[in-house]
């Protein structure tokens, strides 16, 4: 443990940020998984799928805006999700 007061504060801030970032990344994974499951399930209505995609994209954009994930990573995740949805929609 550091002895300098400002470094002690830095460590505390760093740990809080780490927890916040982990929670947000977990949230991204959860929403992405739910959306992929809805897309793969043929019985889900298109409005449910669209709402789920919208919420997932919102979570990804917020993570990018707060600097938790990189801009290109956010774009890649959204692109893959939309591509999967369109592929499934066109196959049906």
C-alpha cells in the first residue's frame, strides 16, 4: 500500500473505476447475449427483437461515450449485431 496521500486516493479511484468498468462490460455482454438469443429464436416478434437491439446499442454507445470501450470496438459490436439480425430476417 502506498504511503503518499494522493497516491492512496489514486488507488481508491482506480479501484472504483475498475468496478464500474467491469459492471458496464458485464451489462454489454448480458444485453448482447439476450439479443442474440432473441434473434436466433424464430418465435420472437420483430418488435421485440428491434427493442432488444435498440437497448443493446444504447448500452454499447454509453460505454463508448464514457471511455469504457474503444470507439471501433463499439462500432464492431453494433455492426455484428445488426448483421446477425438482418441475416436472420432475410433467411426467414
